[in-house]
C-alpha cells in the first residue's frame, strides 16, 4: 500500500497539469530524454550482441533515434491531462490550403539548405551527406522507418507541439517562443549533425513552426518534415548527390 502511494505521489509530481508552462522543467526533461536513452540503447545493444562500437552507422542511429522518440512520446501522452493531450497532439486532416503550404515550405526548405550551405562554407564548415546503398533493403527500411516516418511525427509532437506550447503558455509571444523552441531543436541535433547541420536546422526549424501556428495543426508540419527527410535521406542518395 505504501509503495503504491509512493508511486502515485511520484507520478503526480511529474504529471503535467492544465498549463504546460507550470511544469516547464518536466517539459525540458522529456524533450531532452531521447539523447541519454539513445546512448543507453546503444550500450545495451553492444552488450547483448557484442557489436563493436565502430560498427554502428548513421542508418542504425536514425532507427534507434526514431524508436526512442516514439517511446518518449508515449511517456509524454501518459503524463498529460486530457486537455493537454488535445493541445499537444493537435492532429487534424490537413485542408488543401495547409497541404499546399506544407509543400511550399518544403520547397522553401531546399532554399534554406542552399543559403546555409554557402554560409557554412564561408565559416569553414561543411554539411555531411548520408551515404548508404539503396540496394540494401534493411538499410532502406531503417531509414524510411526511422527518418521519414518516426522522426517527423515524434519531433513535431515534442517540439512544435510540446515545447512551443510550453513557451507560449508561459507568456512568450509567437515569435520569441518559436525562436527559443527552434534553438533547442537545433541544439539537440548538434551531436549527430555537427555545427554545419545545426546552423541549417536553426533556420529550417522556423518553417514547420510557421505551419503549426498558422493552422493550429501539426499535420501540415509533419507532411513538410517527412517530405524534407524523404528528399534528404532517399532522393539525394538515389540521385548520387550525397
């Protein structure tokens, strides 16, 4: 009985109430949780399979990251009240206007890539492409599942749903909330994408946020994000541009 009460008290202490801003520390912990969890997953996988550290690739990394993000989003769902679930998991079928805007933002993102690539070159940094063989069905499946399906859905929930909502509920305006959220979104990618990739994401991250705020919906942002990752991780590799 005592143990049960202790568990309930612990859950109550981290449960996110009616205002996301009231539990901002919990919001940040949940958002950053995938980083240590991915490291733990790598460690557990190495221990169970005797896989050498150097044998892991970005392909497996994307799959691990996507699966961990899915686990974290499930945890988030359990910590939210029904009202906050409706606010964070804001998914409706996108209208034609929202779908067109998502495609337009995807195209704009290609322009952002070109501009930031020139900026990175001027600063002495270089964006690294992803290299793998499309003839390897396991690698293709891992990329599609991890980077094209799971990452766009889970990252939009965590950043454009949870973090952006937390900043706005603390009184930040749309612009300042978007700037702070995008900075956090970019920094979380620094270990895998390096400085050049972080600079790109710092600019690119505004695009799905605009869709989220304009349409009060995450669906268009997910579509735009998925199109971007499909182009970057499949089309670019297939065309030999990586």
